[in-house]
C-alpha cells in the first residue's frame, strides 16, 4: 500500500517544469517593484515646481503626509484638498522611502499620484482608458529616420507640456508605410490634437522681417511659472458677455536673435504713445502656423538695443471667469511648449484617433472575468458529459487556468499591454489548448493494445501539426494594420507555444498517472 | 437502469450505428452533393453581392473611415436619430444596456463624417459639450487609412492561408488529403462570409481577425480526421473515422459553447468581442458540417480508391 501511494505522488520532470514555469509566471505578474509597500506612487511631477525642487520624483512611493498614513490615491487627494481649501501658505510634509520632503506653498503640490499597481500587468488603452492617435505626414512618405526624428520632437513636446504617462513610437505596416503612434493613458488632454499634429511654426515678425522663430536655435529658454509667467488680468468687456483673460510670459533669446531684433528696430521711429509710455511705429507680430495670434507694442527704450528678454502675451476667453482662466492657461502652456520645442519638420495628419474613458473599462473587466469563468465551467461540463468521470474534469481546468497565468506572466515580462485584441488572443489560445487536451484524453482513453505512453505520443503528432498551422497563420497579423492587432497575434502565439512546450506535456503525464492508477486499481 | 434495459439500449445503439455505417458506406459519395449545392449557392450569392457592393463584405467605419462616438449618458435614441439623420453621413445609432438591469448605459453613434463635424452636430443636439474620456469616447479613422487597413488585413488573411496550406502539405505530403484539409478551411471561411453578409453584419478590423481564427480552429479537426483515417491502421476505416468524429465533435462543441457563453456575457459591452465571437460561432458551426459531412466523404473515397489500387 505504502510504496504504491508514494509512486502516485511522484511527479515527472515535465510536471515539475510546468509547475516551475507557472510559479515564475506568478512571480512576474505579482512581484512588482513596490511589492508589499503601502502608499501611493508618484506618476508625474511637474518640472521646475516646488515639489520637484524638494526632490519628489516620478516613481517614488508616498507613505505619509503630515504624519497621516496614506493607503490609496483617495486618501492623498482628501488630505490635499482639505489642506489647500483656503488660499493660504501652509507647510506640507511628504514622506517617501527617500526621506521627508517639506513644502511651503499656498498651492497644492504639482504632482499626480496613483495607487501602487498590484500587478505588473499593463492593461491596454481600450481597458484602462486613454487616447491613441496614429499620425502620418500629409502628402509625403516618410523614411525610417524621418519618423524617428518626428517621434523625438513629439516626445519632447509632451514632456515640455507636462504629460509623462505617454508612449510615442514609430510603427510600420505591411506596405512599408511609417506611422507615429501616440498613446496617452488616463484622461485625454484638451488640446491633444493640436499637440500631436499642429506643425507649430512660430514666427515673430516686425513688418516682413522675421526676428525669431520657435525652437532652441533662437530661443534659449522660456519662463513657465513664477513671476515671469502667468495670467495677469481678466475682464468682461460687455456685461453678460464673455470673459477675457490675458497671460504673459518671458522668453530669452539667443545672441543672434537678439542682434537681429536690434538691427530691425534701429530704423524704426517712436511715434506711438499711450499713457504708459512711447512705443515704436511697428509692432512685433506673432504668427503661429502663418496665423496672426498677437501683436505686441515695442517700447521706445528697446529701439536698436540688443535685448535677450522678450515678453510674449496672449489671451483666452470663456463664458465664466473660471473658464476664461482655464482657456488662457491652456493657451499659454501650448504656446510655451511650441516655443521651446520648435516646429515639426512635416505637415502632419491624424489618420486615427481613439479615446476611451476609464469608466467603461472597469465594468468591462468585471464582465470579462465572469465570461471567462462561465466559459471554463461550460468546458468542464462538456468534458464531464463525455467521459462521465469527475477525475478527468480537473486536469483540463487546471491546465487551462495555468495557461492563462503563463500567458499573462509572459506578457508582463515582454511588456505587451493587455488589450481587447489580446484578450481575444488568450481566448483563442485556451480554445486550442482545450482542443488538444481532448485529442490527448481521447487517445489515452481508448482501449487498445498500445500503452498509454504510445497512444499519447501519437496524439502529440496531431497537436504539433495543429500548432504549426495556427502559428504560421498568425504571423502576418504582427504587421498588418500598423500593428494595432498585434496584441491578438502575440497573446495567441505565447499561449500556443507555451502550450505545446510546457502545458501539454505536463497534461500528458497527469493523464498517464490517472490512467495508470486506474489500471492498477 | 437494470441489466436488461441496459443491454437493450446497448444493442439498439449498436444497431443504429451499424445501420448508419451501412447507410454511409452506400451513400457517402451522394452526400457530397449537399456541400456542392451549398457551395454553388454561396458562389452565386457572393457573385451577386460583389456586383452590387463591389466589395466582399459590409465594412464598418474602422475599415471605411469615419467616426464612432460612445456617449455615456441617458439619451432617447429615436429622438436623437431623427435629429441627426440629415446632418451626418450614413449615421447608425445603437444603445448599450446593462445585462441585468436593462438600464441604458451608453449610446453609440457611428457615421462616415469626420470627428469635429460629428462632435459639433451631437453637441448641438445634446446642448452640452462632449468631453473625451469623461462623458464620451471617440474613435476616428481616416478614410485612406481605413481603406489601407482593409487591404492589408485581406493580404494578411491570404498570406496566413498560404502559410497554413504549406504547413499542411509538408505534414501530409500527399495531394488529396492535404487539399481536403485546405479546402475545408476555405469552405469554412467562405460560408461564414456569406452568412455574415446575409445577416448584414458590418465587419470591423476585429471581425477580420475572427476570420483568421477560423483558419486555426478549422484545421485542428481536419488534421485529426486525416491523421487518424489515413496514417493509422488499427481497426476498420469506419471505426477510425468514427473515433475521430467523437473526438473532433467534442473539440468543436466545447469551443462553440465557450464562445457562445462569452458572446452572451460580454457581447453587449464590446462591439469588438461581440463580433469576434459571433463570426467564430458561425465558423465553428460550418466547420462541423464541412469536416464531418464533406471531408469524411472525401477521405473515405480517397482511402477506398487507394485500397483498390493496392
């Protein structure tokens, strides 16, 4: 009795391999960089802000604020909003694993936090919400290096603008066209379309002569906050009409641009006066993509002088004062971004733009889980009806569940986002897995002269044949349609490959054990 | 069940299967007329369809270009349809409801118009702004890109099909059985295509992926049948075919039920998954027919001729 029992529990190397791979998959899913830490993780810090100066960085974990433990993003925003409800300067102590950071300000810290992710899985935009744009050059076929330049400029633009949770990359399709793919997680920025596709050709002209243009050649830096940038006045010209708010910020010109300014203004006359002082006869006209956005008066004192400091201004409007402020802030940020990053080398066109709200995604994930469990249950039922043996129901279920875990684990390692097409891919892989298991079960169950081992070996011939046909038929999808359906192909390929290499051999051995035990009983 | 009735059912079962095998042995060539007739019908239908639409399928906006807006608000869709029908090009409006409460969750508006125009028309009707990511989602595809995607996905299916065919040939190394497997995959796709068109489904990029999935699932059972029937020699040919049928039908039915259940649960939520599951269930259904009616006859014919020659 005893030796037999021991034999039953002896696992073959194939089963061991399966268990090891399964454990590795679980580790790659659940052991995150901030494993077991409590708090919220900083997902974004505005550069040049007080928070940034005090050493807060993206990726740090905030565990306490003013001595209060922080468990989730809700705790954090509650404390912050209570503290900064009055427009008074207060002291804020933020504790991270790097130490304590003390901030004095009348404004909330310029950081964005999110809950610590519980897994390494990254859900795609269609599940977690966000925006995705596919961009190509108008009337021009870009080369590989051109698209890479473009990707750099756009990444820089978003960086300057202050959006960090973004991926910009080049993708190509079957016919060799290059596209730029921009994906932003979370909320969609208001002027996403402009940021991505607006060429952003900025020119400052006096008369017909260009003084300076956007980009680092002429503009060495742009003030973004503090004394030298902001909204300085709001008004409502007609009662019951729209509000207007004006912004201004300082930019610093390069030596060359400043000299140009001096030369052009040298010959102008100061013949325009206002109560504030005298100004030159011509204005500094600001053009954005050949459209006049503002005209600035040039004060008499600047005539012929090499000056590197120029103040840029503009305005925003809205039905309410708060709307007007928001609009003006957005316009200022936009203009600052373009002035720093310069114009794009091509005229671009958004050929695909999808935005997905995070709300639908949550509900969706729940239903997908329900569907997966129900589908597994139906598989179990059919297997039970076919074989009438409860013992044979569990191995397929176990193997299927393990296949899902392995696919997710591998996708976490190779950083493949889990999106809808990926879920369809997992389903396809699991379906193929079930099919193969039924082939093997049927071969093993047959009452023939061959040993179980031989019969399962034969079943493997069919499994391998089916594997190669499925695998090759997925290959074209890796490129077709600018790779937007790649998730499907990748997930299915992972699933069926690990299936053939790891889970099916383990399944075969499990079945052998059950059958052998059956035979000896 | 006592022993006697068990024996009786056993013998009646045997009798039935014997009678069935006899019938099949006699008529399997005649059975091939059913798929032939079906095939002729499908060809005629597709010919006619292509003449009328100069395309193989009805494409949705992800393949023609246009805008799809999902608005997560309570809206009377009949009224909305009346209000926007003249202002947006070929507009289609549907609603999504909760599976349990039947409460309206969102409204989906699809049109060939571009994003800004669609947004403006809808905002004019609704009287409030549509903020992306908050109360609405937009999906916009440029018409040139849609056309491009469509062509490339067709090419992808073609390449996939050819690669599959090559692998099958390498595996069986004989013409007729390989052609039977490949032909079955083709028939599955073709008949599903006709069914999808008859149902009037507008196919999206995801739908085309579903056609690709049919290739994989179709080939599974055919390889099983061909391997068992031709590469093995234990038992009679009929016995081997029947064995593979028992295995194969279990494979297809498990897939079919799993897909149908997923369709019922997730379908109302996601057009993408609902379309993949719908097309797959149709394809799996045709696969049962094409494998176990058509292919069995072809294989049987081939095997008996080979036997005669030997």
